[in-house]
């Protein structure tokens, strides 16, 4: 005999699988917009103090990837002098920029992303980047 609960059990298994897959190696995502240009920072995992974390940076206009060169990140803590921390991102052919960032203190950081596009300089400020102890 098949009970109606057997179907629910399968649904439960599927939902858990999806959650685990999407949670695997994916950290927080931050987005900023300027006019019609959108910049996205995708952390590989939640940032932890003094542990290098890979971040993918991508620029898009109307859903299409926009080419930006000499992409650099400037890591700052609001109201604190933390020294120069400006990792340069690697350019890749698909328009994604991979950069390893290192936060030297836990707390709230901001990241200023700069680069050059065909339409001129690009500058985005990401605020409230939370770094865990
Ligand atoms: Cu600090």
C-alpha cells in the first residue's frame, strides 16, 4: 500500500539536496549599481579575519557582461586607518575577475572597486562587508 506520506518524503529529500548544493562553497554576494552598470562581488565563502578568500567580480549592463580592465579592490574600515590593502584582480576571458582578499581585522569593512571600461573609469563602493572573527 502506498501512503500519501511517501510522496512527501521524496519532496523533502529533494529540497534538502538543493539547499546543500547551493550552500556548497558559496559565500555572500554584494551588488552595487551606478547608472545602468551593475557590479557584483561573489565571495567563495563567508569572509573570516586573516584568512584569504577568493572573490569573483563581475560587471554587467542589461544582464550582459561588460569588459573592465585593471580591476582593483581597496579594502577599508570606516573610521580606521588600516594601511594599504589593494589587491589587483586577475582578468579572465569571460569577464569575471578573480581576486584573493585578506581582511586583517574582524568587523565592518568597505570595498572600493575601481577599473577602466570603454566608457571611462569605473568606481563602486561596497559598504557593510561583514568579516567574522
Ligand atoms: Cu580595523
